[in-house]
């Protein structure tokens, strides 16, 4: 019987929030989860948007890659 393990090489996740602190906590929690499957942060892209009503929205894209 042969076992073959396939590792996740890349993973991209999207996050959004109306508060920057909440966005940061969401990302930090996901970073910790992905450490368990040997993925580290490769890059982070973020944006801020202000609606016509003045409400601020924050979003981020985090690219995780396998640690070697």
C-alpha cells in the first residue's frame, strides 16, 4: 500500500470589514490556522473604500504559500 501526500502549495483568501482592527483580527486568525498546514504569508494587498454615505470599508487579499 502506497501513501502519497499532496500539500497545498498556494492559497488565496479574501477578507473584508468595516473596521480596520476587525480586519486585522480576521487576518491574524487565518494566519494562525494556515500555519498548521505549513502555509506562510507570501503577500498582502489591501484597499479602503468610502461609500457615498461616508461609511468606510476595508478589504484585503492574502496570498499564502507553502513554507519550504
